[in-house]
C-alpha cells in the first residue's frame, strides 16, 4: 500500500511494518532517540547513503522529529518546553555567531488555515535586519541579522515561489534560509503532536499536494533548513491506513481509490488552534536560536 507522508519518521515506520518479521535494518540510516523533559520525544534520523535514501524516499541528510502530546490548548509551560526543544535542535544545524544572517521564509497561504503555518510563524519571528541597516552594523553579539519573507502562493502572485525567494535572498544575503511550511502525514494523531526539522530543503506546497520548485542548497546556493508541522492527510491515505487491518484485498482497494476516489486532503476540526499553538512554538524556537542575547 502506498501511503503519502512528508515525515521521515513515518516512512521509517512503514518500512519497519513491512519488514517486522525479517528483522532487517536499513543500511545507510542512523537512528537516535532521546527524551527532552518527560513530555517530549526526539527522534533523529540521518540518511547517509543512496540505499537509505531509496528505502525512505528522502534525500540524504538529517531529519529530526519532535513529538509532544497535549500541546494544543495545553499549558503554556508545555509550549515553552516545546520551544526550547525546537531551539535545541535548530542550534545543532544553525550555529550562532556575531555576523550571522538568516532569511526566514513563511511558505503557504494565510487564507487557507491548514496551509497557513508558515505565514503565521514568520509574523511572530523577530526580524532585525532593519536595525543593522539603521546603525550600519556588521554584526552583534546578542542577535542575528534576520529577515522575514512571506512569498504567498503562485495562485495569488502568478510568480514561482522559489524565484521570489531567490530575489529576497539576493537582497538579504543570508548564510542560511529557514523555511516553515505545512506538511502531510499518514497518521491523524501527528497533526497535533509533531514537528519535523530537516537540513535537506523543502518543496513549497508539498503538504497540500501542490509541489513547486524545490528550495534546496543546490537550487538556492545556500543552506536551507525546513521546519514543518503535518496539518493535512491525503484522503486515500487516511482510508487505507484506517482500514488496513480489515481489508482482504489491500491492493484492490488502493487501485479502486486511485481510479474512483476523489483527490482530496483532510484536516482536523481543531486546525485553527493547531496553527496558533505550533506557530507560537516554532517562532519562539527560532527567536531563541537566532537571538540568544534577547531570548536566552
């Protein structure tokens, strides 16, 4: 059965379920797990060769998954812990120094709630580039030179998102791009529990099934770190996964849905709160990482 997901951890779970009786580990995939406080689980997946890339259907690189239960409408203390965990993982990928320049991109459409994570997150990130320009400063020991950009979607701008970001990068001249976007998951529970961070870039619109030109180190010329939260599930994936234990002919059911099913995506009823809470968590994590003298 083909399940659609943007999460490396779910691709690993799918592989494990297919090979659970064989005890086969994937060559070229390294797994590290730890707990941050009691409530937050962190899984780091590193794909080191082409075999691992093929098996997990992901480019070579690092994929960090943070899972936290009860964050939506939960206590502020838990959200603060989640922000600290995000910052901890980002600091592994973005090393602060007094001349650091970063461009934070909010991918998605703020008029479509499940696709609005990027714009809402960037609106809460502390941008500082104008201060550096105002005081003609080359660097600062307490904060990075941060630019924020919300490029919109091609349907409303008529322009390729990647080209707009390249233009913004030409102005901001960042050392790294942080791109925040909505993702798709296989499991509905992940919509309110999961954050994925990767250093392999991202395809704008991937979560909502409308992929555009990739944002990667190869296409942008600089390091691209993607931060995403699953906000939608493909309807066929949801049906097949929910009924997997009851189908006598899984392949036939998949074929039927491909031929007769509607190409739809679904989300949870509390998606407004999911976007609000996770945009708070991610923006705070970014602020802690990029402005240690202010948010430490």
